[in-house]
């Protein structure tokens, strides 16, 4: 949704991060696959790079601007909960993001509420149309 503001390097790192996060619990669900494929389309990236670890990718984004960190947290959190499951591995990733990003607890809570609200709106639209 907001990924167009990322640099080309950050776009490649983001798609690698989101793919690795989606697979972190060894349950790459159909919902997660759809989200990752939508990110690939949005970013114009066909192949997902495999150059780094989740930890290093999170460190990279931890060194970016607060606006970029908010976007990455928003998008990663949305992908994590798209299958309505939060595994221990995914929770650990969110904890690392919370510790490495320069986001206040209030901002993280605001992002989480926004993601959940957006998902409810998408569901309502889908149910109304289909």
C-alpha cells in the first residue's frame, strides 16, 4: 500500500523480509502467499532475493527513517495476521521489530489498530461484493 516510497534497495530487502517472515513458522499459508504475490506486483519484483537473514533485514530497516519503519511495521504486521494466526516465530519477529525500530508503544498500537481496521473493511467489501 505504501511501498512505493521505498528505494529500490529497500524494496528488494522488503520483499525478501516479508517472504522470510511468512515462512518463519514453516506454514506458508495460501493467505500469506497471496499477500507476498501482491507485494511482488506492487514492487515490480519477479524474483525474491535470498541474500540475508531476517535479523539483518530487520537491522537494515531499523536504521531507516521512522516513516519507513512505520510502513514496514504496518505491512509486516498485516501479512503476519492475514491468516488469523500468530505463531511463536512471528511474535518473536514482532518483538525484534519493536525493539529495533524507533517507534513508540503508542505508535505501534496505533498501527496495529489501523491494520485490523483495514482488514475488517476489506472483509466487509469482499462480503458485500461476493
